[in-house]
């Protein structure tokens, strides 16, 4: 679509936004996960897969890094409010 290789696109994206494309994509996915955790009783694993994470270990690592808590703790802490 933009006539760039994947590598060139990632370099362009980083230069333009100051964050990597994968970090941006993970932010979008984690935000979608958070919304679903609050409005749904769906299993956390199913939510992670439905938001584009292909590995649960990677999902848990990214979620913990972005939110400083586990998905389960996020659901419990934010549903109580």
C-alpha cells in the first residue's frame, strides 16, 4: 500500500512517531484487552487471542509491562471501582 518494505516502514514509523510500530500495535491491543476485561466475563486467554496476541506468555509479559499488573489483577481492581 505504501510501497515500502516492512523494514523501511518500521524505520519510517519510528522516525515519525518516536515509538516502534510493534510498541504502537501492542498499545492498541492492550487497550482493546482492557476494555474487554471490564465489560466481559470472557476468559482472559480468549480475550488475548481475540485481540491479536498469538502467545499467552508474550501477552502476559506485554500486559505486565504496560499496566504494571497482571490481567487478572487489572480486572479485579478496575471492576470494583
